[in-house]
């Protein structure tokens, strides 16, 4: 039925030191197909039938591992760690000691540093036709973080067209951790241009305002009557070009953490955001156990990369909904803590659920 081409396995085979890369494909019975690579434990493609039944790849990415090696700073589909988002000056204190991560984003450390989890080759185990687990043991002091951190990322595809992601980690020293996934979504299909016709709804009343280096100001602001208000579904084009200082600091678009409503006492993922593209009819719901979601409209996609269907990825050709703790939490005492105590288990879950509205 479908002439849709999945990335070819052979173009994902490469060696880096002792480790080798591969492409792994999971499918369900409803036409959902997700391809992963162990380079950065990342999502390479995510195919969903649209309202006409056409297989549609809703994440940006490349057809070969060498393109991922080269376009590294974009973090396409990758697992981000040890600390997603920015740490001011790349420095924080823990138990009376100062730790340094080399800045890789202006004066700040972004997404765990240059050799963060996105840039590591993970081990893997396919445990059934619908699930795969990636493992990585990050040595003590890697990128400057304390403790040996054993991490796993579990991806599961369900018959309800969900991709369930479970993160687990354990450290032998106290450390800070904030893991997320950096998939860039375009619900009309990767390579189909801007996402400004998508509608977005985010289950939050407040967001985290930032300074000119995208570091939190340390307070939360209400969304009501601002360009940031997605409490009801709203088309992205409505306010993205407003001359608002917060949008300008983020490169002329959204790149902010929304403070999610948390039902206290539940460890189950709850609804964080809903995105919808009328053209394809594809709707994405994001559920998470995390206290925040970074809503990013691909403001830094520069047009220099060509993606899977040969089309250029330009500014705002995708959006990310990165479930996580708030930016710079190690230096921000009022934010929910991202401390992982020695020997304790870090647990975080996120679900990407797809539906089609005909
Ligand atoms: C950040 C952006 C950054 C991008 C890099 C996002 O998670 O919020 O500020 O430019 O990652 O791809």
C-alpha cells in the first residue's frame, strides 16, 4: 500500500572507537513505525498514517549516520543528558564543591555539554517487537558532572499509536540530572515547511521568563493576556511574531519552559500539551511525569541542513515539546529540585500519543 521509504539500515552502520551504530525499527499493527539509532539513543523517523491514510514522517532527521555526526548541535531526536537545557556559566555547586561544564552555548552549558548523551553511542537490547532499551554508563566527571551515572532509556510502541519513553538512572555520588528527548515535530510531515499553522495547547498557567542569555530570571510569570498563553488551543502564527522581549530573547519565537499542572500524589504521566495540524489531521498529545515542558519553535533551524526528503530545514519548520525540570535548576533554589542522591533511582516518563482527526 505504502511507497513510503524508511531510512536504510546500511546507511546507519558506522564505527566510533570500539562501538558501532545501527538503525532499529519498531512497528505496531496500525501503521505506526518508529526508527531509532543508538547514536544518542535517538528517534530517526516516526511514521503515522495521516487523515488520508498516507504514511507521514512527523519528525525531522537524516537518512544516514554521517549526517547525524555532522549536524550534532541540532540534537535531532536525541536523548539529552546529563542536564537538559542551560546551566548558567556552566557552573554549579553541590555539597560545598563547585563543578564546571565547558560552555557550549554562549556563556552557558547547554544540553549536558558538547559530549552530552546525544553524542554517545549507547548499548541496546530489543526486548520484544515493540520495545527497545538503550543503556549508557556515564563515567564520573564526564563533561564535569559528579558521579558515575548508569542510565537507561526505554522506548515502547503501543497499539494506541503511543511512543512511551521511560528514563531510569542511578549514580554512585550525589549529582544533578535532567533527561529529555529532543524530537523536532512537524505534524504535516518533515520537510513540509513552517509549523506556524499548527495549533498548540499547553496545560500550564505560568512560564519561566529568561534573560538575554536564556537563563531564568528566577520567577514564574502568569500566561494570561500574554503572547505565551496556550491555555486554550491557539494557532502558532497568532503571536509568534509579536515584538515581545521574551520572544526576541529566544531568537524570534518560543523557547520557554511552561510550568505544568501537576496532580499531586500521582506518578503517572499527565497531559502536558496537545498539538494539531489540520492539513494532515494528525494530533499529538504529550503526557509526562515532569514538572515542565520546554516549548521550542525551532528558531535556530538555519536552513543549512537538508532532511530525509531532501528539503531544507529552515526557521520554525518544526517544534519541540521537551519534558523536563526547569532550566538552570542547580543554581535556582526556588525551582523543583533536580538533585539525584547517591544510590537513589531517577525515574521519568513521557508519552507521545498520536491520533488522527478526519
Ligand atoms: C533549546 C534551544 C536551543 C536548541 C538547540 C533547545 O532545547 O531550548 O534554545 O537552541 O535546543 O537545538
